[in-house]
C-alpha cells in the first residue's frame, strides 16, 4: 500500500474504482459473447451497451463529485444514488 500512500484512498473510493474495473471487464466479456445492437431509449440518441455504460459511468462520477462537494453526508449515499442512476441508464437509456 506504500505505492498508493500519496492518494487519500477511502473505502467508498476504492469500492467505486474496483466496481468500474469489474464493470468494464464484464461488459467486454458480454460484448464478445453477444454483440450489441444500437437502440433508442430515453437518451436523445441511439446507443449501444458500451455507450450507455460510458454515459452512466461519466454521470455517476459527476454525481459522486457533486455529493462530495455539496453535502457532509456519508459518501455511501452518493455512491448508492450513482449506482441507481447507472442502472437506470443501462436499462432504459
């Protein structure tokens, strides 16, 4: 852990980045097994699974940053909201 001592790793931050890595690995395997087809959901453009994952992760990062900057509540709440948003984008986006 000395290698990462320069960063302020907290448990929620570590869980967030590990989850992102697992999602990317899982989506890669899913894409290899079952290629995606572009579709249109509530997002104003046709998207593939990878597009929705990217947009969901990007917005989840902004939700976490906003939560950290605007509240003094536990980061777990922000991570939970970000996860719910990611699931909504992946399912209906």
